[in-house]
C-alpha cells in the first residue's frame, strides 16, 4: 500500500502544479499502473483477513496481467526511459529492481488468494 497509494496525492499535486516535467506518456503510465496495482490491494486485504472478494478467475487474470505488465516494463516503459534520463541507467535499474521486489508480496498474496 505504501508503494502504491501513499505517493499518489503527491504525484497528482506535482502534475497539477507543473512541477513534474515528465511527458504525458510517463504520467499516463504512472497513473494507470498505480490504479491497476491498487486493485490488487483488494485481494491482498482479502488474503490477510480471509475474506472473499470477487472470484478466483478474476484474480488469476489480474495476476497474469500485472506480472506481464511489470516484466515488460523492464524492457519498454516511458517511465523507465524518463528515469534513465534523470538518474542514469544504473540507478534506474537498481530502483526498478527494488520496485519489483517490493511488489512481490502483493503478487504472492494474490496468487495464494486466487488458488
């Protein structure tokens, strides 16, 4: 949740005030990724509290899409291209790897929730 929901108001503020100089493609990717991953938090919450939300095939589909999305972003992503321009290739790869590791509990929880 900290990785997905907490930064959202700050990003929206930066977009609204013009402080974020990234392209529209980067902004669209950031917001769509945040919203899509936030849906996974429903399954994460259900897994932790042993409550059923929606149905297993929905969560399996969500998981497959999110893993493909996350892995493909390592090879093509306006956000990572912009991050490379700002901080360099090495730092971008380190932060992208850390992000993938931080998303792993969400992916595992959705997997165990769906099966």
